[in-house]
């Protein structure tokens, strides 16, 4: 079974802190994604990566950066957390670059910035 | 954008009834996926239907795709309380880079 794990289920941070959200997949998938999910807005893509050290901006990259130093790990970084980044963050991976492959999701991290 | 738009936004039915959720999208696609999300959890893939398929079944799930109308539907037959979840359709991004475009989803409540 494919497994995608995220470092925390719940996280509380203060405004201005640097926040790292980690995602690890165990199936040698090329693609990895970071989404945020907010009520009424659905899932929105923040960044994705289709190879080690490769990254591409999604729909809402502002205020975020990512790192993919190893194939199995994709990190989302909030350089200076703000209250409007309070959200559910979901990581996903998929086997190939093409769109005809399903995405496997982690359990999510609910981040609260106070 | 290519965002899938689900309709209705919320649906409440009794156990045993069928639930139908609809999805519309904007541009040509070669496949479309449906996902389910239990409250506060990650999404789980349900089914993928290709553009040359009109209908696909998986257990109590039936998915249809009408490419001429740019629409898809998900039918859950004989619903159970455990089917209570949010359901999302996900057409692919036209860039064909593996990105999917998720909408707001349909929240289904199945009452025991």
C-alpha cells in the first residue's frame, strides 16, 4: 500500500514564526503536491514537484516555499507565518507526471497561526 | 480555470437511498477522477473514468462521463451512514503535468 505521511496532524504556531511541514511518501513517486483546504474554497494547489530539486508554483504560492532534496520527501515552508495561513494542509503524491494517475494523499496537517 | 464544479454543494439522505452528485468542467479532458474525503482527513481516490468510457462501476459506485456536455456524475447506491463524507471530482489540468483541479466538493450526509 502506498503511504503518504505528514509530520504533524495538528500544529499551532505564532505569527512570524518559520514553519516546516514535512511530507514523506514510500512508493518512489515522481510527483508530489502541497494543497491547502479552506471552507468554501476547496483544495488549492500551492506548489508541486515532479522530480528531485524541481518545483513549480501552483495557484497560491505567495508566502510559501518548498524543498525537495530527496525523492521521497517534499517540505512546505512558511517563511513568516501569518494568521491567514491558518488552514488544513494536504500533501499528495502520484507515480508519473501525466494526469492519468491517481494522487495519494496524506492525512493532513491542521495548522493554526495565532 | 479547469476547476471541477460539484453540484449540489450539500446533500442529506436517509440510509438505503441513492445519492447522485454532479460535476461540470470547462475544457476537453482525457480522463476524470473522483475522490472522497472523510471529515478532517486526506482524500482517497475512488475511481478514474477515461474520455472513451461513458460509464464505470466500482462496487456501489457508478460514474458517468458525458464529454459533449463536459459533465460527470457519481451515483452511490444503497447508501450507508459510513458513506457520509465530501466527494470531489478532479479533472486534469490542461498542462498534462499530473496536476488535478479540485472544486469545493459535495458534502454528503447519510442519516441512519
